[in-house]
C-alpha cells in the first residue's frame, strides 16, 4: 500500500519537473487512496476535476504504474467532495501546527489548541467554529444572541436551548461556537459535541459490551452537552429513553444542554414522550434560510478566509442562486477558483453557465410538471412520514395541517386540476383549498424554512 502511494508521489514529482502546473494543481487537490487489495482511487471534489483527470492524465498514470510494479494496480477516478474537504481541513491543521512550532518553542498552548481539532479529540469540537466568524443576518440574530448567552451563562435561563432549521444554514456552526467559547473560559470543563447517530452508536456499543454504566457515567459527568441532528434518534426510541435519563441528571446538576434538529420538538416522531415534553418547555428557536444580503456576506467571508477575491458580479450570481444549503457556498467558490487558476481564465457569468461550473452547488429549480394530485400527495406524505389518508381526514394537528397545506399548494401550482377538483381530492371545499394555498404562499414570502422543505420535495422529482 505504501509502495503504491510512493509511486503516486513520484508521478507528481515528474510532472512538476516538466512544469505542467495545471496538472500538478489538479492532481494535488485530489486525494489518492489505496485499499488493502491494492486498488487505487483518485478522489476529486467535483465533476470538473474528475473529467479532466480521466481525459488528460489517467492513461499516463496507469502507464507509469505499470512500469513501476509487476503487479496489476487498478486505478479509478471518483467524486466525493465531503471526503476531499475533510482531508483538506486536517492538512490545514497540520500545516498550522508546523508553523506554530517553527515560530516559537514557547507556543505550546497554541499547538495543544490545534491538536484538539483532530477528529480523535475528546470534545469533538472544531476550533474554526467561532462566534466572530459567524455571519449574522435577520434570519439568525435572535438565535445568535441566545447562543452567546448560554456560552457565558451555562445552566441558567436557557437550559436546554433547542435550535432547529433546514440543512446548511449555520446550526452546527453556532452549536460548536457555544462549546469553543465556553472552553475558552473553562479549559478544564467536560464538553462534548456529538450528533444523534454518534450518540446512538455509543449507546449500542455499551450494550454490546455489557457496560452501559460507562456510557451513562460519561454523559452524566459532562458540564455541557451539545447534541446535533437530534432527529436521527427518531428511529432509535430506546436510545431516546436513555437520553431522557441523561437529560434529567444534567438538568438537576444545572449543566448546560443544547440540542439541534431539522425540525421543532412537536414534529419529532418516535422520541421518548417525556423527553419531547421537556424540549417543548425549553427555549425553542429557529434559524431561517439567510436572505440575499446575508448570503453575499457569507461569500465575502469565505473568500477572506481563503485569502483571495473574485469579481463582484460572480459573488452576486452565487448569492442569488445558492438559496437554501449555504454550506455549498464554499464548494462553489472552490469550483470557480479551480477553473480560474488551472485554466488561467477569469470566467464571467456566461462562461460559468456554459462550463457548468456551479451545477453541483446551485439550488435546484423545481422539476415537477403536470403531476397528478395523487402523485403530489404521495410525495408530500413520504417526505413528512405520514399516511396519505391524513390529507382527507378531519385531523387538525399542526404537523398534519402543515403537510396538508403543502400538498394543496403544490397541487394548485403543478397539477392541471381546478381548485374545485383539488378540493374533491382532499375532501375539502373551495374556500379551504384557497386558504391552504394562500397560507403557504404567505409563509414563503416571509422567508420561512418551509421554502427549503418544498424545494427539497419538488427537486427530488426527476
């Protein structure tokens, strides 16, 4: 395995000597992974890099490896942006650590702080996530203020704090910023950041090893619990019961808890009822998708962090088209910079569209056309995890009513049925259909997180 990785490094060195700058940059920005059976993969962050590597370099790489080794080495090219970005983050940590060591032997505290960010650390916190590099906007000011408050006043008024919202709008950033800020003032505190799946896996492992007591002690001894993606426990009811016990212990000891989910407590399903009840009595705050001005500010901040700049027109173009999952902003920026730096051009908007530079990052446009009302009802029911019969029932719980209104809105917008015909499909009169449709339209105008839910439902249709 190590021998094959050495061949890869030799190949990069040869290209460097030939001054093929574009090739070196393209290949070095990718990952080279070898499995136990000596199968190798070049993992790229996007289709642009993968296409050029396959077309221009894969044949040469295979020829080089055949010359170096008597054994057959299979090499393919894959796309996995998350894996590449994770590797780059770890590399940046290591580089920073080396810089600190070179600057001064006395900077041991900084070195230790950086080491805490390696995935094996005890807190699981990434020190990049701070309050001072979080972009505030009208969509998150109240949540930001509450998060800062609990970081310096843990276990008091806002305990627990419950934050919810759609994907990629800064929930995890705020959650980890709370932990990092608290540790700044309390470096010996026991803080743990973990997501729902990690919590569940730890609990199951404790059961398998017949040592659930160790699991319980670890969590009940915490000074601060930061639990991300709480909705992942919806399919693990026994684990949610265990979480309730931990909740009780930490609450009694006035230890701060912060929970993050993609939905409010009342919409959580199959969660321990007592735990859900406690959530509903906590401070519940939502983060909405950021408005255009905030998205533009996020782009400017990302460029600042990367020590570069791009034309204002391109920044505005990205801000206009990445409207839901703003985590895609960094990927879009890197895609643009790779084209600019490797091809030695500065693409304008028209060129970006022709080259499909942003196709993997821009918010998808609705693809649903001329669907039947029945198809729309099934899509919405599947998305919210309810029975289709709920749409025609007299049930008026807020969750069911919301799903019904979304289905009515989509039926009015995308089916060819009249309002009266749609009413028959939902067992509702004309006025009820109009009310449901208008209610959703009003929420969308106000920037509600419902926008991302509807966009996800619609854009999943091929």
